C-alpha cells in the first residue's frame, strides 16, 4: 500500500480554524489564543503571509529562562523565523522524519503561498498508526482467505 499523504490527514482532521498572531502582538495575547484553542503552536502572520511560528517550547525557553514578561514582550522577539513546512503531497512517513530530525512538534502545510493547515506530531503518529492497523487487517484477511495453507485445499 502506498504511503498516505498529508492532504489525507488534513481531510481526516476536518475544517480547522488557523490560529494566528501578528509579530507586534504581545506574547500574552498569543499564548492566550493558544490556550483558548487548545493548540501547542501559533503561526505569526502579516497580511496572510507567514513570518514565524511560536510554540509552547519557545515560550518556556524565552520567557521563563530569560525572565521576560509575556505582557511586555512582542511575539517577534521570540518567534522562530525559519518556518519549516510541508506540502499536501508529502507522505506521512516523510513528515514524521522531518519533524523528528528538526525536533519540532508542529508543522504548517502550504500549497504555494496558501496555508492549508497545521499538523502536530501527535496527528501524524495517530494517522500512521491507523494506516498500519488498516494494512494489518488487509494482510490478515488475505492470509485467512487467500492463502491455501496446510489445512486448506488449493
């Protein structure tokens, strides 16, 4: 069976509201949006164009370690500017490898300049697991029904 694509995962997740902040928003505003929407990362955009990404980990490293305050610090000071992304045709195993190699837990999906969604490592692992279960079911059915075996007549 061919590897499933990220676009199939996006369909499975269904319509999602993309949570964004602006570079000049305070970290407090961005974190509040993340908490309200139960997400671990937020895209930083200007006029629909991605300028960066801020994750829970970025917040902990920057605010907690450096002693800054979330209410006074603009997102632009702690966002990751080099945003790693994938296209909808990327296969799930490839995406998991990228996320593991880059040590990231959230990755946007872009088609050209259009943001289609964002997936987490949890989304990817869950989908890969479901795909493997499906493959196992197909193989078991094949073995049970299609393979003559020692106790079946050929």
